[in-house]
C-alpha cells in the first residue's frame, strides 16, 4: 500500500504567476483535502474533493482551485500568486465515512518572490 | 463553529520526564479529535484519535490522550520523553459540516527535549 505523495517538493515562483501542485492519494481513499501551512502556523483548510467534486471549502479566494481525477490523484492550482501564498501546501487523503482519519503527504514548499 | 486552542507554543522537557501538551476545543456537536506530529520539513503523522469510544486513547510512540467532555480538553501525554519526540504537535477537531467533515487545527506546540 503506497502512501500519499506530492510533487514537486519545492517550488519558487514570482508574484503574479500561476502554479499547479500535485498529489497522489493513498490507495482506496476517495477523498482529498488540501491545506496551507504558513511558517509557524497550523494547517489551514483550503478545500476538499470527494469523487471529483468539491464538497467543502475554507476561507480562501477563488484563485485557489482544484481538481480530483478518477484515479483519486488531485491538483491544487493557484492563480495570480501573492507573496502571502508562500507556505507549505499539504495534501491529505481519507475515506469520507468513518472516523475521517487523514493521511498526509510530505508537502510542497512554495516560495513566492 | 469549532475551534482548537493549544496552550503553549513551545514546551521544553528533560529526557525521561513527563510530556504534557494541552489542547482545548470548542464544538457545538460531538467531535472527533486528533493529535498529529510533524517533524521538520515533513507532513503530518497521526499519533492518535478520539472517535467517541473509550475516553482514554492510546497512540503510537507511547503517547496517549484523555477526552474530558466537562473540561472540553484532549491533552496529550507521554510518561517519559525521548530525544526523538522533539517535533511539533498539532491538535485537531473534526465535525460534520454540510456534507463533509470540517477539520480545524490548532496552532501547534513545539516540543523540545533536553538531554
């Protein structure tokens, strides 16, 4: 059973650019959530996808968008990058039912200059 | 709305001493509660979870936590700290919210273990 993987590990972008981060969920999991973790903070919920549909969203603007694919891999897209978008982006997979135990990937460190 | 408060952003203990990391939550419905650990430059790893069964929950690496509804607390303990326990610990609460489980994390507590 493979765990949650994310790519790339690190990324440097310029303000105003667009970025796509990728996540491969744990085998058998049909739900993926994305979190933003700023330095020294706890993870903040961005959104969740279940069976390719967004079914929950945190307090993030529409320039944060996502996709979930039939094989349960997913993407996080961020348009018009701002300096405050610099953070660790974490992907977590789970089964929607049950105790909602989430399994996290190692994260993508995004730096916006 | 739910929330999580972790008291103490930094905690230092001596190797072999008791570890106590505090977490208080607020929720209008019975929650699920979790403790995660994060090592530098890594993702979060689940330590333990409370899902309305036993109030004393045992997790990995010798950690345990007790759910106290009257105190709205879910403190994490370990009888004897080891150097490898040095990391950041996050408490999280999960409640149903319009068709999905909304998870809210605390701001974290960095545990330093002194030799």
